[in-house]
C-alpha cells in the first residue's frame, strides 16, 4: 500500500513540475514532497533521480524577451539570491541533500547554482561598494571624472575599493524595484555609471595628480555607461566616455595637473576628441597633451 502511495506522490511531483514550472516551489504539496524526498525516492533508479533534478532545473529556464534564461544563468542565480525566492533556494538545498550521494553532471550543476546563490547573498549582506556616497568634491563632466578615477584606482592603486563591474552587479539591488543589474539584457549599466559619478574622491588625492593617461580601452569603461534616462535599456552600451564641455570647469579640481598622455592612439585629432572649451582651458593652464603612438612621443598641445 505504501508503494502505491509513494508512486502516486512521485507522479504528482512530476506533474506539478510540468504544469507549474517556475511556480512549483510555491505549491505546498510539491514543497512538502521535496521535504520528504529522501524517503520518497529510496526506490528510484539513478535515471529517475537525475530526470527529477533535470526537471526541477528546467522548470526555471525559458525565454525572456529575446533572451534565453538558463537555470545557472546570471538572471536566475541573482533571483535565487533574493528574498522573494527564499523558498525556492531552500527547496533546491533539500533536493541536493536528498541526492547527496549522486555525482552526475546534473547534480554538480545543482550544487553550483546553490553555492553561487549563497555566495551572492553573502556579498549583499557585506557589500564593498557604498551606494550612498555624497562626494565633497563635485565633478561636472562624467568622462573627465572617469579619466581621474582610472588614474587613481587602476594606475596608482590608491583609490579603493577597486571597481569591478561583475562584483558591483552582484551587490546592486534597486531600493525601489528590488531588481539587480541584468547583463543578459544589456551591455552596460547606468547604475554603475551613477556609482562612479558619485564616488567620493579625497581632495588631497586630486591635488597630488600631475599627469593623467587617456586610454580608451581602460577597464574603467567596461560595463559602464553615463546615467541618461533618455536612453532605453537595450540601447545602452559601454566603452570610452568622451570628455565633455563641462570638463573645462573640472580642471580647477586638479590644481597641479601638468600633462595628459594619450596612449594607443594611431590617430588623435585634438579638435575632434576634446571640446573647444576644454582645449582652451588646457592652453590657459599650460597643461601639455602628449600622444604616444608607434613607439614615438609627440606633443600635440
């Protein structure tokens, strides 16, 4: 009698998975079955156990717009790390425990998903990036501030914490929507751009800067775009943030700047790359612009 009951219960688990997919863990009957899975599956074959795990993982895969969201993809794991999917993560842990003696690709995938979700939960509990900064020194130009951050953070390594777009995305949660940053949807994050634009840079570090290096391939530009509510999410892109008109005013924040070095540029036409107002301020302050290309240095301002 118990075997018949267990068979019926097993069939019901598979049926709920098939019908309710991503919502299966919210089904009380399914969740109670998962809690009893160690006992319920004692007579299952290895094939049946791996099929069940595969069905569970497949239940939260699918299309989202034009993008396929896999169970171990960025979007799914970030979701599991959130409070709204706490029950689902608990269910996955119960399944992993029930089948702890199985070392198959599908169980390895399950354990990886759980470990990544737990790691991201821990990062969010103890973040390294402060999203609530009120900078004492205010820059007006986004591109020029990134140039300064790149010098202090990556060249001199004296501005901390060092920015990494992947780690930032793991920590970031929008306070109003509860959503994180989805790089399956778009290449660049204006949330990252906003964080960097609001980054507090001590005045003494700015006073010590005597040279800047412009490298359009610098890491600071990866995954970052300027905050702009008029650009739709899917059209955002990362890459070099050009110097804008307001940079002329920002030069006053670097009172001891003497040179700007342009690296890895075969062709750099000053008038096309820098705004006229910025070039004028460079001349007035006697700040040199030096081009480094083809193993030769050339002063172009």
